[in-house]
C-alpha cells in the first residue's frame, strides 16, 4: 500500500469510527461538524481558552432593562389674561353733538359723573349709551335742570308712588337726571346709595347723585336689556309711562348712535 492510499484509509477509518460511536453531528448540508462533537466538559472549568457554549452566550446577554418611566409633564400655567378694557366713555365733544341744546358749562361739569354712572350701570355699548343719554336729555330739559319745573302738587295722595303722607307730592317731586318721583322711589334710592334721600330729597339734585339715581332707575327696569332687544320706543314707555316727547327721544337716540358708533 502506498503512502497516499494509506493516508486516505486512515482518514476514512477515523470518520467511520466517529459515526459508529455517534460522536459526529451532521451540520447543514450533510457536512460533519466536528466542533459540535466535542464531549461536554472537555475543556474543563478552568480552561480559559475554551470557547463558551451557545447557551452560555445567550444566558450571559443581559435582558433589556424596562424603560424608565416618563417624567410627568409639568403643569403649564395658563397665561394671565389682560383685563377687559373699560367701556369707552363719552367725550365732551360727543356729548355736545348728541345733545345740541346742552349748555357748554354743563357739558364740562357733567361729562365725568355721566361716564362714571354709565360704567357703574353696565351701559357699555353705543345702543345703551345712546338710549340712556336720550332719555336723560328729555327728562332734564337738555341737562338744564335736575328738578322738575312743576311744583309736584299733582302727585299729592298718589298711593301708587308711595305718597301717603301730607305734602309728599311736593316733597318727592321729580328730581335727578331722570326725574325720580314719589316717596316709594326715594326710599329705594336711599337703600341703593346709602344716602337718606327720604329725609333730604333735595340731595338727588346734586350732579354726583343725579346720574347715580338715574342708573338705579335704569337698572330697576332692566333697561339695558330693553334697549338691546326691544328698542327705543319701549325704553321711552318704561321711563316716561307713555309717549311724551317720543319724537325728540327717538331723534336724540339716533343722533347718539351716529356719534357713538365709532369707526
């Protein structure tokens, strides 16, 4: 037997021995995988040169950590809202144009308490302001007087006005920018303002009170809502009790709208 045949015979004999003892593992494609045929424990626990088993590699791989809980979102404070702008008041020039017959010296004196009263009463849009000024202008003779020209004797004994005592008619005659009349109304005014108008009815005529008392009357009849929805004729009926000087009231109201509806 020559050397070549002897070498091939030796290899074949070794392979046959491995197969016969079950030591060989057939890898993919039918090729014997000798590395996987190494007996367990062959390398020994201290044999550092030994490649780790597949199972060992898998076990040594750390499990993915649970994701850290998300930090709660910080509460976002809403941005502070700017205060609502105060309703635009009426300027002296505008008041003069709305009420052409108003004396110039009265315009300078009355424009500030008029605006303060309208702000207090929520008279805060052109329709309400025009209606309010139109009624006051007629009732006060274009702001010439805050006391009724008549004596008030016609109200004597008027139980519907609360005039139940002798002299109540003249004592509680029409006063203020909207001509408040009758004991009962003066009592309500006193509660509204904290000023004793029952004992001192003449105080209603003072400019600082004349417009405040007009606001009391306006609010007591819900005239802002009436002006917004029902119109100037109904406002006039609730202020005057009828249609006295209605044409003038409507004309002043329309003039007020023309002036106060600003571009």
